[in-house]
């Protein structure tokens, strides 16, 4: 049960202090000034009369969110020369085989490139350091699609036939729900870099499901608290009706109401829907101070409907499923001042440069660090176990994530392991520190603000614990 908090303050477990770039960020992020500034005030008629006709459907009270303060001086990560890694005294007759089910089609396809790049970079670095238990790691990528298809099931069937030991993915919580029993029932690790549904915390998965993305309990608390800090009294919501959308919506609403706010509308839609006018009309008619849009690629259809209703973009708040680059989709200025959250610290420039060695065309880095960390942790746990068996690896994942000597890349961590030391891997995505359910217990939530080109720019970072 969540304790009520005063308006503008944070629920227990969310730090309101601005953290800048957390200390575990690899390199620094040179943050351009996020455009938009303070929320634009709405003009009303004299004497508190009706709203100005140009914004008649928009919210009736101005928001004043904190100014962007993303920081620019993250601490560089310590790295180890891969050529200096001692050889493994324990060898495996079989290589560590990793598969992935990450989206190259469907409503989350925009997340595929950075996630796949993170996986590939980790595999390259592991193999440059001599691999796992004397063998190079192999990676096989397959598409996850979305919940409107059975692509994920087909991909998992194919990967299991190739005797993979672990599968990285899916990105979508809804997709993962369709394959988690198939994967873990086969004794294979499922490790998602982006699943945020709270349902996975207590899933009966034989200890084989893990994730580097924090539960939406944290993202929901952070976004709800931030909206209240911006001065909103009322909130309208448009929500994807699946485990991801409803879970995130519930946590946002709980936080808003605990802080004294009110959710005046929550309109649902289903995956595969193409018409959203009724949801937009209902939310606009409620005249909320702020609007939260919880969707995936459907945002490309919903946002124009909102702006056509006169909704000021500075009152629009988005989430990790749709906070992406819309510069090629909308006219300049369409989203200027809108904000969104993505779990994880801001990606440092050194890590971005490293990702460019495997995919020079990346324009988004969402969940790239979480994907990199997933592969690195699987490899380190295999070394700790002295085995590439999925169950054996899973038994070591919590241990390599905490309560040992701090280390920051595969080469450095595996050197410590081979010297007989316990390790605590702190990754690109944060300190991680798994609990017994396979959830990270501490994470950063990045808040992004859209510039005039409809690109999200780092604004603030909030750190919280679960």
C-alpha cells in the first residue's frame, strides 16, 4: 500500500533530488538544451471567462514543470584490456548460445535497432576477451513481432530447436507473456531488456525469467509524481489495453491520487485499433491539466488528433513505449515541450560511439544499455557457474549483480571471477542488484523533453528503489 504524499513530493522510493548523469553512466552525455522551457500559459477571457477559442479543448490551467537539468559530466566507466584477461581454467564442450526475440516488425519495431545493437556489442566484447569458458559466444537474432501475430512463438520454437541456453527479449511485456512458459519450461533463461509489467515479478518461471528494466511500479511512480510537481490538478489518460498499458496506468493513477490529484478520464484502446477519435474526444472534453499517452506506435495516429483539438503539447506526457524520434512524422513544433519517460540513465557518448561500431545508423538508444547488460550478465553468470546450462546460469545471476567487488565490463569482471573473487557488475543501465525474483532493485528513470524538431532530449533523471 502506498502512503499518501503532499502535492509535488515523491512517493516512498523515488528520489526527487535531481541526480544528473548517475555515476554508473559510461562516459558523459553532452546534453543539448531541451527546447520548450516552461509550460506555455493558456490564455483565458477577462474575468476568468471561457478559454480562448484557439485552445478551447485544451487543459484550462498552465503547467510549470522544472527546467531541464540533465547534467553533462558522467563519470567514465573503468574498462579492462580484453587481451589481459586470463584464460579460463574451466572449459565447456559447448559454446554459450544466446538467441534474441527483439522487434523488427510491429508496434515496437523502433526499439529493435538499439536493443539488437546492445546485444551485438556485448557479444563482440565478450568474444574479444576470449569468450565464455573457452568458447566464443554465439548469437542468433529472431523477430518478436507484436501481440497481433504469433511471430514470437515461431521465433522461440526455432531458437529452442537450435539449443540456445538463453533468449534475450521480448521488448513487449504482452509478447513476453505469450512465450515465457514456452521458454522457461524448456529450461532456458528468458532475459528481457525492456519488460516493465509488474506481473513478471511473481510469475511461476522456475527462476529462469530475468530483466534489466525496472518494473512499471517505478516508472509509474516517477511519472505520476513528476506530473504533480509540474502543478497539474487533473489528469486525463489514453491507455493501451494490455498488461503493459494497464499496469503503468494504474501506477500513475495511484501516485497522482495519493498526491491529491484526480484522474478525470481514462480511455482505453486495443492493439490493432486504427481509430482513436472517440478516446481523444472524451479526454479533451474532460479538460484535464495534463494528458498521459500510454501507447506504442499508435502515438503517430493519436498525437495529431490531440493537437487538432487544441491540446498544448507542453501538457502531454508520454512513456517508454512511445517516447521516440518523431522528426520524420510530424511538422516541426508539433511536440515541442511534450515530455516522456524512459527507464535507465541517459546514454553516455562513449557507449553511443561503441554502439556505432555495430550499427552506425542508430538514432535512438532506448534499452540499448539494458540489452548490453543482459548479455554481459548471462555470460558472467555462466562463468561463475562453470556451465552454459540455463538453470545453472540462472542460479548465479543474482550473485554476480551484487555484494562483491565492483566491476563494469565483461573483461574486468571475468578477470576477477577467474582470480577467485566475488563480483558486483554495475552496468550501462545502472547498478542492477537483482532480487530473488529477477527484478533490478534500483534504477534511474530518464525524463525527456521534445525539442522543436520533435526529438526527445534529456531533461532530468530520477533515481528510485523498489
